[in-house]
C-alpha cells in the first residue's frame, strides 16, 4: 500500500493537531503486566473500558498468572467476567490463550505479532494493543470502532475492513506515530467525534476534516 503525497500531508496535519489536543496518549484499560493487558483487551470486545476496569480490578487479584487462568474452573472464570458481556466466549478465549502461553511461552506473552495472533481469541487489533502499549513495539495501527469511524470521516481511508483500514493508515503515518495515533483517535472518537452526534463545531480538526458521511449520516454507527 502506497500513500500519495497529499494523503501523507493530510495525515501529518491530523497527527499534529491530535498531539496538541491530546498530549497524553494512553490506553484507557488498567493493567500492570503484558498478560493483564492481553486479558483486558480480550474482555474489551463489545464492552466499555470502564466496565472492563471494574471487572479486572478483582479478576487480577484472583488470577495472577497465565497458569492461574489456564487451570481456573471455567464456571468460576465465567462468573468473574460475566458483567463484561459475551462471558462464555471470552472465558474460552482467555483460557485457550493462557494454556498456549503456558505450554509454548513459559507463561509469558510473546513480543511478536505472528505468535500473538495464533493465540485463541486474539486478532490483529488485540495483538497491536499489547505490543504497542505493553512493550512499546509499533507493530501496526490499532483499528477499533472509533478508529474506523473517525479516520473514515477524516478521509484517511474509504475502507470498511479493519485490515485494509490499518494498511491505509500505516502507509500515511510514520511508524513512530502508530502507537500514540491510535490512542489519540480513540480518545477523540469518545470525546468529540462521537458516533451519533459528532461535535464538529468544537473539533480541533474541523477546518481540515472533509466530514465524510457526517452530513448524510451514512457513517454513523
Ligand atoms: S470535524 Fe467532525 S467529523 Fe471531522 S473529526 Fe471533527 S468531529 Fe469528527
């Protein structure tokens, strides 16, 4: 994927403005170790980060290692994560991933994208979150629902598939910005460029944003 010079210039302006608007770029999920971030990210599917943080506050006291999660009784784990939603599927992913970590990586989280996406329940998004936020490794751009919506409105991509959106963004943005860009776009999507009512009048990007799909509502999700 090659980005045009215009696309790169547009992206550079967006990166600069977002840096000024959100100087502190951090993940909203609470964690102390790469394993905790991996589990929290699995739990965050279809769930708010605030809810995940409530669940993990107790969960991480009870289960402290990949081995703890791997040998937990499934109904106990399901109960512990129930309020995060989709708890059966998430418990299955957490236990499947933890077993593989114990069996193949000595209970540690591998610092490698290909290895991470082989873990049950872990896709590129989760792998990018863990590598970028826990290890500082820029493996890609995290594409979640906020990044999808906001970057499409900003005209940075016209794709709907997360992998293709990520390819467009990686081509336009310097690698050193990938990790923080995702955090900032997610913040921006939560605070200003909301799905239903984007606050364009107070948006720091309003003069450079083509607002694609905003007027006709086609990009509201
Ligand atoms: S101008 Fe509106 S559509 Fe564009 S990024 Fe800002 S809030 Fe979103």
